């Protein structure tokens, strides 16, 4: 397939050609006073300009979709890396099964020890 830069360049070139064809058709129509003589200019230049604009839009949109696809791939890789890092940190910080987590209170004492002291002093 064609490189993205070439598609963008060719798309803008086709759009410029469409403008030239549309202006040429308008000049041809404006020089004729009879509607019957204006129709061939209108039909050929109008259809030609529409085809050129359609081809230009197709190439430019194709280039934009490729750019968006590469950005989405980069974001997916970043999210996967972040998910792996979060999972690794969660595994490191999660206590082993059956172990009592060491939660410190505001005074620096562990919660189970503080609860035992509070019940013993009553």
C-alpha cells in the first residue's frame, strides 16, 4: 500500500485539481448564454470535480485512519504495561494467605495490639 505521506500529498493534489476543474467549468458556463450550451460544461466539469474531490477525500481519510490506528496501538501498549505494573505492585503489597495485615494506628501501634490493650483495661 502507499505510504501515508504520499497519500496526503496526492490527496491535496487531487483536491487542487478538483478546484481547477470546477473553476474551468464555471468559466465555460459563464461564457454561454444558452442553457443548452451550458449543460455540457456543467455536466463534465461538475462530475469531474466531484470525482476528484471524492478521490482526495478517500486518500486523506485513509491516511488519517492509519495515523489513528498507530496511536491506538501505542495507547494499548501503554495500558497493557500499566496493567502489568499495577498487577505486580498489587502482588507485592498483598499479604500472604492467612497472614494478618500489619495496620498501624495513628499512635504507631498495631491495630490488634491496641484492641487487646483496650479490652484488657476495661
